[in-house]
């Protein structure tokens, strides 16, 4: 039937040809994006996988099979970086998420200045992590830092922070909490404002106090947000690199006390020119992140 209409009415055929040409034009606009994905995402992934089976310094390559993976998995510095990554990540999450929820609950109850508090708390999150790390390196300076100055004024001990392996991790944790908490607060406020006011009104009629409403209505309605922040927080924590590089260099000084998996990979790849080792460590880190994300998804019952 359509062929008959096309033959009898040349205008219909012309319109169909124009539509097909217009559809093809959109693929031309998408071509730069596809090329970018292929060149800067797909190719590096497969090239890194290939390099993980070679001993390579960027010029000479020798096939070694799984030897790079064995060397990484038996490396003391690598497992030290894994420990540092999880230590910083755990304390960042257990401090930031509850604290962000409390701040968000308080901001959501105020009648005036709500937007002002949102902006103030969100500002650290839009600040470059490199710039923030440089500021924290000065603020936490053991001799000239503002933090130690105030601690000394009130008679408290003044830690060495980034100059001492025993306190350097907590310097990174403070930076991570400060930088991430604004995002956490905004996400919590968005969920708090979506909870029906009718539930709170019914609870008031039943005689529930403000704390009981917060405990039995607000928190259960926030389970999805808690799970989302837990998963995304862990993914970001396991990939931590920028602030570590600024504060302690690729080897995570002092004494590798803050070197994370990302910094370990950078150190082996771009300062030691062991690209095979760095590539193998990258895929081991990927498997750790994948496994940990899968566990978090199962525990939080988020459906992909």
C-alpha cells in the first residue's frame, strides 16, 4: 500500500527522503562524542589490560603473563595503600553521613535563611580539591597553622598532623569530610523536602514528639538516600588520589602513611615507569571497587 502511495504521489517520496536525511544528520553531531569515548575511555581501558601482562617502561615491552599481578599482590607497599585507602574512607563515611544528616535536618526546620545555609555548606564541595588540599596543608601546619594556634590557646595538645604518620591520616579525613559534607547535606535536604507533611501531621495528632517524628518517620523515609550516599561515598573513597598527591606526593609522605591505591598506581607508573605493574594494580583496584560496590548494593538493597 505504501509503495502504491509513493508511486502515485511523488511528494510523499520526497518527504520520506528528507526525513531519512534529517535522521542521518544527528549521527554526524554524535560522532565527536563517540570518538571521544573510544579514544579517551575504551582505548585506555583495553590498552591498560594489555600492559598488565607485559613488563613495560614505555619503550621496551616483555610479555610476563600474570607475573605483574603476582608482584602487586605480594607487595607490602600495595597492601599498605589498601589499608590507608580503607582507613580514610571508613572514617570519612561514618563521620560525614550522620553529621550531614543532622545538619540537613536542622536546616530543613528553619523558616528563614534556608537557602543561605545551603550555599554556605555547599561551597566546599564546588571548591577544587587541589586548592582545598593546599589550604589545608597551611591550616594544619604544625608551627604556623591556624588549627594548632587555637588548640594551643585553649590548652589542648597540638598534633603534628601531616608531619607525623600517626596523625597524617586524620588530616586527610578532616579534608575529606569538609569537602564532601556539602554534597551530603544537599542530597539529604532534597529527600527531607519530599517527605509528605501529612505523615508528620498525623503523628502530631497521635501525640508524637518532634524527636519521635524524626526517629520513626524521617529516618525510615531516608533509607534510599543513606544507601545512595554509602555506595557513591565508597566509590569515591576507593579512588582517592588528588588530595593525597598534593598533601604527601605520590609516595604518600610521611612514611607512606597516606598513600592510597590511586597514588600507588601513579607512583609505579609515572615515577617508576613500571607501566605493567601500574596497569595490574589498576585492575586489582577495579576488582576491589567492584566487589565492595556489589556488597554495598546487596546490603542496602538498591536495584540496578
